[in-house]
């Protein structure tokens, strides 16, 4: 699941780092901390909050564009997590 989350973060690129030339695995550490907290999320909205909090912890709240910029990230990770849970 780690590789999938890193790919999602690179594609969604919430801080435009990959767009600016950073490597596609730039968000690897953030993927780890989001995955470590995934069990806390009982909804896509909570996962959005968690993703925002982790990015704010890594990059600072002033650089993190706000929780709404993580809605796509949360939607895609939530879908994958639920699919994995369903298939075992």
C-alpha cells in the first residue's frame, strides 16, 4: 500500500513539489506517517484531516495549503484502503 500512497501523493502533489521538479517519491515520509495513522480514520473526511495534519507537521502549516487541498488524496487513499479491506 505504501507504493500506492506515494504514487497518489505524487499525482495529487498537494504542495506542487513534484510539479516543481522534486522526485516522484518526494512524499515517501508523509506516506509512511499517513499509513501509520490510517487506522484512526473512520471516514474519508477524517483521512483528509489526518493527511493535512501530517503534511502540516512535516512542512509547517504556513506551507500546507489547507485541509481542502487534501480531499483528492483522501478520496483516493480511502478507496484503496476500503478495497484492500474488502478483498482481504
